[in-house]
């Protein structure tokens, strides 16, 4: 009996997402994350107005003085809140989802795959996000603008590091995204930020 043929996951001539589509999708995602952070701010102001919570240091202290007054643990939590605000759970969970895309990418009909055109794992999605986040401290976004525009596969710096592609079109299998990804990617991240503020400020 003949062995079954393995069909390649990526077509012979894949259509890579353009620089314009990727930038637009990214700004849509940033707008979504900003709206979620505004909800965090509203929640904190509501808690303060209801006298449920108030900053331990008072309103008269400057941010620099407040930072210096924090212990090591509180500083680590504050840094963790800052990292969470940049959307790691959102990007990691959505790009490893059946959609293979964040909400911004989904609207622009582009998706993230591995270098063979397959859905990426949570581990690879985490690696991709971490590479993008880390590269922002070393001019990565500017370099990515050039590499996406000029490279054959339109790879950003983090794509090269994580061995991912960003392709045009929806995933081959039309699957719906699991509701828990929305909860963890958006709601849980903001609840964690609120909890960190309550613990440290």
C-alpha cells in the first residue's frame, strides 16, 4: 500500500502581507489595547471615588519619589504591569489561535504562520512577541520597516528570530476562536494590572 502524500502547508507562491497592511493591523491592535487600558483607568478612578482605594503615598508625591519609595518586590510588580500593558497575552494567545491573527490582523485579512505556513504554537508565539518587545529597545521597529518593505518574504526582525511568516488571506481551516482567548487576552490582563496597582500604589 502506497504511503500517503504529505501536502505542503504553504502554497508554492505564498502571498506575503504588505508593510501597509501590517502597520494598519498593528495600529488597530494598539487602539484596542489602549481602550482596555482606559477601562483600567476608569476602574481605578471609580474605586478611588467610592473610597474603596486610595494611593498609599497621596497625590502630592511625584512619580519619581513614589518609585524610589517602593521595595524590590513592588518595583518588579510595577514593571510587570508595564509589560502587561504592552499586550503580551493578547498577541501571544490570538496569534496562536485558530484565527492565527489578532483582531487587527483579522480585519486586514492577514495571519501569522510558521515558516511552513502552519498555525504557530503558543511557544513560538511567545518567542515572537518577546523578540518584538525586546527589539523595541534596540531600534527593532525601524529596522523591521525596512526589512518588511525590502525582503522577499517581508520579514520583520521578530519574524526572523521566531521563524514566522505573515501571509495574506484567512487560515485554510475556517475555525472559530475560543472565547477563553478573549477573556485571557483582554480581560485577565487588565484585571492583573488593576491588582498590581492595588498592591503597590
